[in-house]
C-alpha cells in the first residue's frame, strides 16, 4: 500500500517538475530564437543603409557608384538586389539569391527549398531632391541561426533529462523521508485497533455467556424480558463478529502468516460445502463444487478457509431463493484459480472498484442484510495478498457475480 503511495507521489512530483522544466525551456528557446533573429534583421538594415549611400540618380536611372566595392561588405550568407520603382531587378550581388518577386513588405522570412531566408527591403531616396528612386533588398540565409537553435534544443533536451534524473533520485529520498511519519502513525493506528479489538473480546464473551445462561433458564421470566435478552444476544454476536474481523484485519500483514503448511484446497472446499449445505437447502439454492484436479497450496489453512467461507457466505446472502452457486477450481501454470459464481443480486459496475474497501456495502444489498458490516471482502483481499495472490470480481446487476481468487501454489516463490 505504502509502496503505491510512494510511486504516485514520486510520479506526480516528476510530472510537475518536468512540466515546469518544459515551460521554462520553451520560454528560453522562444526568447533566444526571437533575439537572434532580431539581431540578424538589425544587421541587414545597417548593411542596407550603408549600401544605399552608394546609389544615385543619373539620367533618369538608378546608378551605383563604380568605386564602391559592395562584395567587401557581404559575407557568403548574404546577398543584395536593387530594384527600380516598377519592381524590375537592376543589379544583384552575393551568393544567396532569392527568386522571390519584388514586394514592398520591408521585413519577410521566406522558405526556399530546404533553407530559410530573411529579407529586408529598404527604399532608396535620392539625397539631392529627396525623391524615391528605387529599392534595395538585403537577404541572408538563416542556416546558421537554425544550427545555433538546433544546438540549443539539444542542450535544453539533455539538460531536462539530466535534471529529471537528479530530481528523481532526490524525489526518492524525499518521499522516503515523507513516508516515515505516515507509516509510523498508520502502524500505531493498526496497533490501537488490534489492542482495542483484543480488549473488547473478554467483556463481550462475559456478556454473551451471561445472556445465554439467562436465556437457558428463562422459566418464570417475563416474555418482554426474554425478547430483550434475545436482542442483547444478537447484538453481542454481531459485535463479537465485528471485533474478530477488525482484529484479523489489524493483524494481517503482507507476508505474515501464522502458519505455513501444505493445504489441500479440495478438502477445504468439501468441508465448506458440507458446512453450508443446510443454509443452501433452506434457501433452495443449488451449490455445486467442481474441482477436477488436486489443488495443493502452501499457506495458512485457517486463513484460506476463512477466505472462501466469506465468499460463499456472500454468494448465499446476496442470492435469492432458487438460485445457483457454482464453485470451480483449476490449476493455471504456477497458480491455482478458484471461482465462486452466483446468480444473485449482482453489483453495479460503478461500485466494483470499491467493494474490497473496509465497511463498504452496496445499497442493493440492504434488503439482503444479514447483520454484516462490510468487512468480509476486505478480509478476502487481505488473506489473498498475505498469500501473494489476487482477488477480482466481475458482476452484472440482477444477473449475478463471479469472484476469482488466484493463489500461487508455492508461497516462497512469491515472497
Ligand atoms: N456475491 C455478491 N453478490 C452481490 N453483492 C455482493 C456479493 N458479495 C459482496 N457483495 C456486495 O459487496 C458488499 C461488501 O461485501 P462484504 O462481504 O465485504 O460485506 P458484507 O457481506 O456486507 O458484510 P460482512 O461480510 O462483513 O458480514 C456487500 O454489502 C454487497 O453489497
Ligand atoms: Mg460478506
């Protein structure tokens, strides 16, 4: 149980930490991508402006100063294109040429084949008369930026994984620390329940024996007093049953069996069949037991008998007159599978996850109330787990239920 809580705590902690790291990394990635791109755009604008200074208007035409060595300003990722006012290309310089038609949008990012290109288009103004005489488009391939971002992605990814591994180790230590007081208080609560149930036994036995003696020698007793004594006897029986169940649950600890012996489940089932024969007959319920193989198991005989009697009692209590209870058992590899199937009231599917919880009873079972308090299946679960097995149920409301208990034949192989 605590192992499960530990895993869930650790998993939630890691999930939250991973989400925080992912959001943080995404933020860093977006910030870097944006500022690096902005730097490129700024550089292109400065480059464009210095090139524009070399352009002039001569004979109604855009001319470039022949002394100006444009290529000296460009690196191999950049290019320049001059356009006239009609958008016709006049000159170009550089290796990264884009075939993109002229557009007055001054800042654009375009995709050409696999590579991305950033362009900045600037107007060329004649310095003499302030008239617009053409346009200059400065372009730069973004391959370098992509390379930097790819390295950043790898760095962030590896950083996240390393941080998660370290925080996982830290998380294990922290959850272990956090669980110590919880486990302590759970153990104390368990001990208290066990002690209290144990202390209840003697006074309950005293009440029970006194009531039965009084009822045995009830001649001369008023009829109303007799009824009161019977009510006390029934309540005491229920209370004794409850304290016994609580004591068993409080003492049940995984891998803690009071005795380990070879138990013949065929004999256990036969004995239970005989025990419940009268109750079945009184409700006109047909009980069949089909065990075709020898079912031997290492475990605690008393506990195993209690496990199956709880399931048979439930089948009996929650099945109407004329119903059917079928017990089947077989080997399944290293496991023994026992099924107890009935044609009873059934359990709503929404409650199937809850029925093994302590003190849980379905509303549908109210009309079948037999004085139980909802501990029978918790005991089934505890005993099955003590033996390293599992208990499951399938059920359909109004049709019936089938409880399956799987137990390993050799206890030591599971412990
Ligand atoms: N075979 C069954 N058919 C229908 N409902 C069942 C069956 N077995 C259990 N249930 C439902 O599950 C609930 C819990 O069963 P559980 O055996 O734990 O308690 P209980 O029988 O009510 O009381 P107790 O066993 O402590 O005397 C029952 O109240 C009933 O609603
Ligand atoms: Mg029960």
